[in-house]
C-alpha cells in the first residue's frame, strides 16, 4: 500500500490550486443508457486547468476522453459532477447563462472537414460566432468591423483572407480546414479551448504545423488548453501536465516531464512502452505491454479497473478501488502498488 503526501505540498508542484484554475472539474460522471443498462463512460473524474496551462488527457480509444470534453461543454450535460468555469458551475446554470459563457469556452474537434458546414462560406463560418454573440469588447458590430476581424483571424492562422473568405470547406485540405476551425474557435477570444484529437485525422506531415499553430495561438492569446489525444507522444510535446485516463477514470496525473521520466501507474508504463520512438532522456521501462482489450464500460471490473490487464495485480486490487492520491508533490496515482515508489 502507498503513502500519500499532504495536499498542501501541491503549492510547489505545478498543479493549479482551485483558486488559480480556469476550469475545475469535480467528480464528473457521464453515463449513457444502453437498453436497460448503463454505459459508464466517465466515472468520477476530477482535475483542474490553470491559467495559461495546457493539460493533456491521454488514453486508449473508448476510455472516455471525448465524453469528458463534451460534458465540460455541456454537450450533452453530464450525469453528475461539477464543471466550474469563471466561478460558475456550468452543470447547474440554465441555457441562457450557458450561452453567455460559450464565447469564452470553445472546442475543436477531430474531423476538421465534417466540423464545418459545407454550405457556408469561410467568411460566414469564421464570422458566425460574432453574428451570434457580438464582439468580445461589447462594441456594436458593423459589417466592416466583422469582416476585418474575420480577415485578421484567418491571417493569424496562416490563411490568405482574400482568397479564402468566399470559398467553401470542400475547396480546402484537412489541414486548412483545421486552421479554419481554429480561427472560428479563437475569434471571440476564449479563455479555454478543448482540443479533442485535433491532429489525429491529419497527415503526419501536417500534424506538426497544426500543433505549432495551437502553441502560437496559446501564447499570443494567453489561452488555456485541454488537449485530448490517444497519442502520448503528441500529448507530451504540447502539455504542461498530463492526465492518463483508463476506462472512465483518471489513473495518473503529473507534469509532462515527470510522467514521461517517472511513470508510476502500470497502465502509463504500458502506454509509454508502446510509444515507437524511444527518447534518450527516458529511462528504460519494463515492457509490460497491454494484454487483452479494454473491458466493457457497461460492466467495468470491480476494484481497480485496470486489474484485468495489469501484470502486477494482487488480491487487494479486485477488492478495493485505488483512489487517485498524491504520491509525490504534483504527482497523483491511482494504484495500490505504484511503480518506482
Ligand atoms: N452517445 C453515446 N451513447 C452511448 N455510448 C457512448 C456515446 N458516446 C460515447 N459512448 C461510449 O462511451 C465510451 C467512451 O467514449 P468516448 O468518450 O468517445 O471515448 P474516447 O474519446 O476516449 O475514445 C465508449 O465506450 C463509447 O462507445
Ligand atoms: S491497483 Fe493493482 S491492478 Fe490496479 S494498476 Fe495497481 S497493481 Fe495493477
Ligand atoms: Mg474521442
């Protein structure tokens, strides 16, 4: 069994305190009805995203990453839990108040082309949020000020306004469509952008360009990002901290360098072992591999949800669920027998 360190040690750990956080997600639960049963997509997830921070969420396909992102957006509303943004619990507020918050909370999706309305011109897609919500400054909108702002944001994301404004999405490549999505997400100057697998559908050669663009935008506009991906190598490069998710639960949360150099949860170790290019800075990890498939979220294993695939499983693991506790400052792990401890 593990000893945890006192919560007060988080001050020096790089973890934002709830007071400094842009977003606080508390005990988030997302369940979907499946016949007479429930599918447990997200089962009590808690984390914060700090001002100007990028938090990566990583895990295998089907582990609940997108359900978490959508539940934060209230699309649809979660089953239970809190999503505190700008001091308000988005789960508890009505549609009208939620509409007021929307400009400052944006999401970018995996499939850049289907995220765009094929019938609209780029000018209407990128200017749409201004048409719906007005300008972030509150100054009244004129056609000239709207079009100027659309042009500025297209330029900022690396597109030529003159040749793009009047064209439609099918005339662009996947990478260009993702630039259009980013311009649309940023035009109202959000505080937090949830990026759900923003490069997974793109050619490898384009992925780095879009990641660099997101980094530039983050620095230019002081954004906070929640960066969701199944690819640990991508997440590691963009994130300040990383949260590893398994079957609807967070199993490990730590600084990006820390989780990469000192993973403590057997699942994180297995994910890292699967990253193809070894990093010379990374100590060799035992090749525990990942046996078997993700169990069904309709009937998750008792105790530790990873126990059916964990090479280090013991009796306790099926009897008691390991809580996510701080093992070293800023490093949280949900395992009865964390590695390297
Ligand atoms: N609308 C839905 N109805 C029923 N099940 C869903 C729905 N959306 C997601 N799921 C299920 O929830 C689980 C988590 O899905 P998802 O959040 O998309 O995972 P990820 O993004 O990590 O791949 C999966 O088993 C998925 O099939
Ligand atoms: S709690 Fe047990 S089964 Fe779960 S990861 Fe730790 S050792 Fe493995
Ligand atoms: Mg997903």
